[in-house]
C-alpha cells in the first residue's frame, strides 16, 4: 500500500513539474515551431511518465526511509512527540508570516524557492527546539502546577506555606545494593521515589549479562525495585524520558536531578563527588550506614564471637552486627567462642572503622 502511494506521489509530482516547466523549456530552446508540442498538457504527460520511471528506481529506498521514520516516531515517548510537534507547528507558523511579503516579489527564486527553504528550515528548527528542550518545558509546567496547587491549599487550609519534599532519584548502584528498600520501609525517605527508564535499561542489560555474578546482581536489583514498587508504603514513579545527547548514565542522572529539582540517591563514591561539584543534592547510603553505626569508646565492654585468625601473631577477628571488624589481641585461642572483650582503641580508616580489643579475662589476670 505504501509503495503504491509513493508511485502515485512521483506521478503527480512529475505531472506538476511537466505542466509548469517543460513547455517553458521547449520554448526557451526553440525546439520546434509546432505550438502543440509546447502544450502544458503534453508536458504534464511527459513529466508524469519520466517520474514514473524514476520511481521504479527510488521507490524501495523511499519506502525504507518512511518505514524508518515511522518506527522512530512510534518508539518516541508521547511527551517527546508532543513537544516536538508543537515546536514544528510554531516554526511553520513563523515561516508563514515571514513568507507573506516574499510572495509579492516578481523574482521566481525569491517568490517560490525561498519561501519553501524558509518553511523547511524553521520547521526543522522548531521541531528540534521543542524536542530537545522538552524536559525544561515539562519542568516549567510542573512548577506552575505546583504553584497552583500550593495556592489552592493556602486558600483551603489556614497555613503559611506547604513545603513539598523533593523527589529522590535512584541510581543503579543503590538499587543493586538493596538497602534502599529497607530504608524506604522505615519511612526515612520523604517524597516520590523516581526510577529513570535509562536506569531500568542498564539493570536489564546487567541482568542479561553472560557473567553469572553480574547477572545475579542485575536480577537482585530488579527484585529490589519490584519490592519497592509493590510492597512498600512509598510513591514510585518511572521517568520515561531520556537525554539522548548524553551517553553516560551517571551524567543523565545529574541532568535529570537538575531538570526536576530532585535528589540523587547513590552509594557510588565517584557519582557523589561529581554531584557535589555540580551543586546537585545527593544522598549517599554509605554515609547513612556509617552515621547509624553503634558508637563504641575505649574502655567499653562487648561480647563478641571470634571467628578467625588475625593478620598479626595471636590475633583473633570478630565482627559487630553492622559488619565493623574487631581485632582481638591474644584472641587466637578463643576462635569459635563467644567472649567478653575490653575496647582498647577505635581506628577510622578510608575503608571504614576498625576496633581493637583484648579479652576481658586477660585484663583481670593482670
């Protein structure tokens, strides 16, 4: 069906060009004195035949191009297509008003070709502006909507101001980590949880990896998202947009946070630093975990389970519930046992916190 439409288009185009220009060319070349040869109807037939023959060569390429455009338009999110079309219409309207004075100029190039060029150029620019700046337009609309909602709430409720919590944007690392689900369950994160489509795509890619470890991590991330969305008392939104001009997922997260005024939630140290450099709000799960670790001071007593040898002679190693390592001096003889220890020092390193202790029984013996 589409191929027949292409054939028809070439025939109509050839007939129109033949009707308008072939008699003019014949008269210009003084090809014959017979007036019927320069008839526009004969030119229309000749042009239609020529372009019909050309269509046999070009039709397949035109159909493939149209199919490619059709597939691309179908895959576009509705918001992207809407703002792109809006920009295109605006560009064509501007081109129409610019072309109106040009119609009165008696120069064929100016009155016929230049308006067509201006229409195509402004239509293209309008579509590009509407498509590429769509996120900012959506953000403006959301801001206006929020302002209207706030105004309605001020009128309905006698309060000075209602502050809405910012959206929390999850990155891939914090989803795979899994602790974000427990944090959401305890209601420590306020506001909407935003999961970008490009993060879901990266998770899907990891889950489909040939490497077993990566595959398991990706699947765990998808399970965590499923739990957050279905089982936890938080509002979850899937952000369908994308930033095609940006390749890196981390850069897309920062751009999205700027566009919607959200906060990036991560446990990636490098992403944390980049967000700080670009003045983007960020919450690091590792910082939260370190902040809520139990505080132990030298001189305190703990009951620990010594599980293995330490690096130094006669050392034993135990762990707190949060994973903090305790090095027990002279603790090798207590491996596999629960003993009471006395904290001697606490060392904070770049890798985390390390606690040194010695068995309480040895302290009493002294």
